[in-house]
C-alpha cells in the first residue's frame, strides 16, 4: 500500500513538468504561441498546419487532428511508445537537462556523445523564434551560423550551430546549450588587421546585428569557452588591434585581463554594455527601448585607440 502511494506522488510531481519543455527535449517547437497556449505540428504525424495545442495555464495538450489529449505523461508515453515508469525516468532526467551549465576545463571534458547528422540554412520556425527572442535577425545569424540536426542518446535534436576550428559545433536553442567534439575556438577570417574577441556566438551575433558593417573592418574570434583562452593567444599575434567583448562577470573580467597581458594594442569594450551580463543582454534591452545616441556613438564613431603593456597597464600611444 505504501509503495502505491509513493508511485502516485511521483506521477503527481511528473504531471507538473511543462509540456513545452518535454516536447523541446524531443525536438518539437511551437509554430505560434500566446500567453495562454502554444501550437505545434503534431508529433504523431506529418502535417503542414499546426493542429496540436498546449494549454500553458492547464499544462494539458490536445491533438485536434486525432481528437485526443491529456497530460505530459500521456503524451510522452504515446510519442516514445513507453511505459509509465519509463516516461517518469525520462521526465526525471529532463529536470536537469535544461540547465545551462559551464563547460568543464579542457583536458577534463568527456566526449559529449553527440552525432551531427547535417547542417543546413536556418529555417525551422522554432529556431527563427528563438533568434527573434534574442533580437538577432535571420540575415545576421546566417552569416556565421547554420541549423544543425544531431543525435544524442538515440534521439534527434536541432539547434543554432557555430562551427569551430576543429570541426566541432557550438549548439544553442531555447532549452539547450550543447557542443559536439572536438571543442575549440572559432576564428573567422575576413582578411582584416583588426580582431574582435567574444566569449560566445550570441555575443558576436549581437555585435553583427548592431553594426552591419563591422565585418568589413574586423576578423572575429569566439572563445566558445573561457577555458580555451590559451588557444586564442597565437591567433591574436597577427592583428594590429584587438577589441574584447567578454562577459561582465568575474570570469569574463579575469579572462580579459589575461588576454590584455599578452597583447600590446587592445581595447576592453565591456564598458559599452556596463550594467549588463553580456552583449546580447545589452542588445535585447536596447532593442526594446530604442538605441540611445550614446550607445551608437560608443560603438560606431571613431574611437581613440588605447595601448597596453604586457602586464595590462595602459600606456600612452606615441
């Protein structure tokens, strides 16, 4: 009797798992949504118009094409053809799989077990909507990113992907932050003598979104992890000027100082987005509230070039 009560409580907790997150874990994203509901292409059949509705308030689903609905447990059981106990394990694993975790240091990172299936131009609605939420246009994203489909533990997923210098991919969608092996920096060469360095792909996308002409003056280097900072040192030696757009947190600031110590002609551009975690958070806020003249002046107008000694001290330019 006690065992039945334990199972019942487990099922009750599982029913509270958001259906949208469960669907995203399986690679399904809404084609349109409001505060009350989200509409999906049916996960049970091929269709061109969404007939599968999720009530966000009730956390229930209804498939208009099949005339049936239920809770998240019913849904996963049908999609995966699994038992209730298997579905509970699936949802229990999902409680941690949506968290954004810092990459482990190089040398300790294990193979992610991701298998890249193919990469194509970005066109999936779920990914387009994700870019829209982060204030990145499809034209900007398409300059450096692709829509990447991959397998992980036997299941298909897709994400915005940025390829690194070793052929691995940085993968981002609304719910996941993954990467495929091998892990490496991404160095984008446009044939310029100036370089922009960022921590992640969305920092660079934010810069490209704000200043459409920046690629005519700069090459780009994305660290993809602050643990890879040592790999960025050698490519930086070939540039006359280097601008750093790293995160405004303790790790980002420490990484900036570390890089400044190895280059003589650098700019720490984090003052542009002071008060914000990173360039993308700054872009989202300003896109909603209108870019002020001060922000445009700081980014777009010619700036006085600062030079730094190897120990990071600013020195006067002769």
